C-alpha cells in the first residue's frame, strides 16, 4: 500500500500519513500532524500541527482541522463543517496558549456545515446533524440538531435513528444489523 497525494497538495516535512490514505486537491497537512491509515482528506482540507486523525476517517471538502483537535478511528467530517480551538478569539489578542482540546470519539458523524465549539467531547457513534452548533459534550450514540445543538434521539452504529426515547429506560434493535441497544439512566449502550 501507499499514500496517494495530489500534486496540488502540500504535505510539510514531518507529517505522518498512514498507508492507503488519500490526500486530494489543494490540501495542506502541517508537519506535526499524525494521520492514520485509509484516511480521505477531501479538496481544500487543512490539518494543523497538533492534530491526530485515526484510521478510516473521512474529512470532506473545505474542512480545517485546527491544533488540539483529535479524531478517533472512523470519524466522518461532512463538507464545510467547522472546528474551533480558541473559545473567545480576538484578532488583537494572542491566545495560542489558550487552545482548548476537542475530542471526537470513534465512529462519530459531524454533518455538513455544523460547528464544533472547542473544548467538547463528541461521544462514540454520535451523530451531529447538518448546520448544528455543538457547544457542550455529546453522549455516545446521541443525535444532535439545531443551534445550539440539542439532543432529539439516538443513532445506531449503522447510522440510522433508533426507536428509543431521549430519556428513560428502553431497548430496541437496529433494523439493519439486529444489534440491540439499551437506554438506561440517559445512556445508550450496545449489547
């Protein structure tokens, strides 16, 4: 296997990119970036120095993954979605020592044009809808929409909404895989 890098892309010395990854048109990967295997970086993506991207992530066109953003395995970043790394930016005040960490856990989906405000954790297999603005932690499997984002349901690992209430106690199975999901104490687990 090898890495496919389009001639228009810039990959700075020191960047680590795993086998099978694809770097498309006009991408810039900074020298400190750590990118796993089988990752797709779409057109016009920027990846900062203090960034980790896990195996099998897909980062669609026009996404900037700034310093202190960490994506675990299998994260999907939709077209033109936004990460931040400073909570209260001002052009005239230097705040590089105030970067806040953002962690997107395994299998999560961040929809097109959504915004992830720095300092939050997005749980495993959570699903953030297009255009949502996330400004607080998101539980695993949660379905988040709106501005600011609010939870309206739960998602399966397959990427379909589960027949579960937002809160309470219940159990259901994914219609595609048969996997059983249990809601207890406002937390969903797969069994």
